[in-house]
């Protein structure tokens, strides 16, 4: 795994997003041109506002054109980057493993050219990255609209203030001069408003904590993390296929605080802490992976982490090099962050200069802006000279046109043949199992200005013939009369049944969310998608967003309450007039470490208890990330539609809310059979463009 390649490729791709953002801001500035001396200005702020808002449609069209034009090669570039990350990682991980096979230390049965696990990791990480980049594109479009409207409002606010001052002067019979009607007043308002627009920038992503990311920063983080995760998965799976669980952690100067303690350490991916010997016979302590900072966003192999694993084979491998001194490491890290800040500063100044030119700024203003750029350039030179760091001018420029790296740069077929030959040489022919090809690993999912989560990651399930020509396998005897009646009721509604397979390997929570979540295009599948999540968590390969009668049936409170009453299901139903009171009473039952199906008001979701409080799982959004969010009274009102009372024809109505532990559904034959009425073919899922929270 080559962190320099990953870092370089991620920045090369992210710069495209930076160029798009700069191009959007420069394009917006054309709508806020300065008035020339003697030119007629608007008669009032109201006239100006009406004229500017009338151009919103054109602004939107131009923004879509800029985003779409800049991202036309994004899909191929992303897949190319991930493929090369795998090729690089496997090529570097294999030699020592193959040497251990030759020496008889490792004895694997056979090695696939591209393992099924690598294929699954590739598809999962690709889908996650593509979905997030799609979301960035949508947020950029919405942010541009907001930026334009806010800038118009800022101009109007400043002119309205001047109008009020002018009215006061007129009432006092004092000459107001050029306060409102003059060109300089309007140009001053335009200058202030567009400077605020440039300072705010264009938002590319809003995270769980409400922080706003620029499109470039988020794309760089997402692509870098995706490439690194793909490469690490390739190393771990290759290591595992050879029957080895140990890896050493790389080291580099300026490591993050949560990563630094584990540099050059040997870690067990199976949590088998022990002592082993290296090539020279020296004792090496093995750390359990769960004892590291692995799994934390800023921890080992977390977001933006540059560390990588290398297989460590007892008796064969040796740890080389020493990590930087802790104080020197912290100093290097802080200096790298200072340099990034200076690079952002000069880029923004250069972009502001281009915007000023588009607006028709005066020669004096242009000259003053150039002087700011020269001062910052000198500041960067002084910083680099004082710290010994190299100046990276490629990160200081403003480019209104950037292209993605060539998507056809790497000959993956040649690599596959080389892999097969290498493995067969060590295993005496026939050792290289067929596995998959990189062509099969690469799904096609367009990255566009709208979220299109239309690809479901392939999670291995039991091999069975097509559901279209297969009769469902015999079910266990139904354990409850309630389940029998409920299933008969669904059959009477002629809801199609689709056979549900059981996983041979349980997918992670992250994989299940990636598989199920998306912008809802049905009339509201919150309940059925929450039940589908429950099914996946207990080992059933269920997909939702079918809509129609299936969605309607599993939105029915009568049916939901019957599911809660199935034998063995541990749940609770409460009745009352106040949705908030009902919800609070149910949520008191939620225990840490468990997940629950939960209804309140007009919505259903999965809930859990974390260290910070109760959280709910969003799986229907098209404008924010589908993940866990804090469940507050505000969210009960906004997202769940809870009310303090319900009345019909002046009479107070009682409502019911449901909570049940999804783990208690494991092994329940009735629940498993009910999933057949939810299960949906991937190409028939009604989610994506035009959908949203329901």
C-alpha cells in the first residue's frame, strides 16, 4: 500500500471539486457586477431584489452545467483509483507471504486471484463513496442557491439601511448626497455582500455534528479514506487467505495523536494478543486490534489516516525503522496543519481576485488584492524556510478547469494474469483459484448532481436458484396464531412473496445501512425498511423500497402491533393521547447494546441507546447522510410528527406506539416468513432521485 499514491490521487481528484467550487463562485460574481460611473442604478432595493430573484432559474441551470461538466469522468476515476489501490496493496503484501509458503511456515489451501471478500469490500466502499459524492453534488447545488439568495438579501439589507438614512435626512431637510441613488453606494453594498459570499464559500457536506465541509475538503477526505480502506481490506483478506492474522503498522512523521502509539507495532486482526519471534529471533509483543484506537474516526486506520498494515509472519518478518520522537512528531503534525492553512488562505485570495475582475472592480482594488496575495506568498516562503518544509505550489493555485485522472490508465487484466502465474509458481499449478476479476468488481454508478443510490453491495448468501423459478423452502411450523392470521391477511391482499435467503456470513451494520438506505420514492416506507433492517440484523438477506401494497401493509398499526405480539418477540405497546408521553414511556425501556424497532407519531425507525442518549437510524434521506442521529423532542416533532393531542370532530383520540427488541425476532419463523412480503428485487427498489424523507 502506497500512502503517497493514495494521498496524491485523492488530492488530484478532490482538486476537481475545488475547481468546480471556484467556478461556481466566479460565475455567481458575474450576477453582482459593479455599476460604472453614470450608469443607471435600480430605483429601489425592492426593484433590485425582484430582478435578481427572477434570474434564479438561470443561475440554477448554469450551476448544474458546471457540476455535471466537471464530474463527467468521476465514476471511472473513482473505480480506477480503488482498483489501483488494491493492485498496489496486494503486490506489496504477497512476496513475504509467498516466501513463508515456500519455507513451509504458512500452508494455505489455495489463493484466489481476486478473493470474494475483496470483491465485496470493493463494492461496499465504492457504493459508499459514490453515494457520498452524489450527496456532495446535491448539497453544492442547494448551497449555490442559498449563496445567491443570501447575497441578494445582503445587498438589499445594506441599501434599505441607506434608504432609511436618506429618508431621515429628507425629513430634516438635510442634503443626503449620494447615500442611496449614487453608483458608489450600490457598489459598496455589492462589494460587502460578495465578499461575505466568498468567505462563506460553497458547502459540499454537512456532517452529523452540523459542521459544514467544503466540497474539495470532503471529497479529498472521502476518496482518500475509501482508497485506503480498500487497500487495507485487500491486505487483510490476502493475509487471511494465507492463514495469517498478524500485521505491522507503518510509521510516518507527523502522525496523529491517536495513531502514534501503534506505529511499528504488531497487531492481531483476530485479537489474539501474544508474544512471537521475528526473523532475528527477537521477541515481539502482539497487540489485540481491539486494544488499539482502531474504529475511532481519528484513530488507527480512521478518517484521513495514512497508516497501512503489512503482513507480519513470525520467523520471517522484521520491524524496520523507528517512529519519530513524540514531541518532534507533534511538532511536524502542527506544522503540516499550519501549511495547509496558508495554502487555503492564498487560494482564497486568488479566487477573490478572479471574482473581483468578473465584477468589474476598479484598478486600485485589483492592485490592493494582488498586494495581499504577494504578502501571503512571502509568508509561506518564510514559513517553509523556517521549518524546512517544501512549498507545494500546486495546492496554492485556482483552477477553473480540472480533469480527473485517466480512468483507463491501469491494465488490470495484465495484473490478474501476473497474479495467477505468481501463485501457480508457488503452489505447483492449479493453486490460483478463479475467484473474481476486476471487471466483475466494478459496478457502474453515475456520480451526478443528484443522489442516486441505485447499487446494492453484494453480500454473500446461500447459493440457491433464482427466486423467480423456485418454490420457497418449507418453513418451520408457525409458533403463533397471531402470526398465522397476519400472514393469511397479507396473502389475501395479494402481496407478492419473494424468497428470503439466510446469510452464510453476517454483514456489518455499516454494510446493512449501505444496502438498505436511500432517498425514499414510495409514499413512505419507514416501517418496512426498519423491519428489513431488523431482518438483516438477525441474518436474513432482505431488501426493501417495494412500495405499493407491501409498504401499506407494514405501515398499518394493526399489523405492526401483531408483529410485536408474535411469540418470543420482546416488545411493548402503549396507548395514550400524547405522542411525546407515549414515546418517552417506551424509550425508557431501551437498553444500551440493543437495537429496537420503534414507532411514534407518524414515523417508524430503529433506535438504540448510546453513551450520549437515545439515537434513531435515518434510512430514507436524500439530503443528509443516512446514519444515526440523536432522538430529541425536536426530532420527535420534526421527523416523527409527534403531537401533544389528536382530535377528530372535536373528540380527543387515543394513539398507540410500539417498541420491540429486534434481536428477539431471531429464529422466529413467523417473522422470517413476513420478510418475504417486504423483500424486493434490487432493480425494483423505488429509491433515488426525487425521493426523500417520508
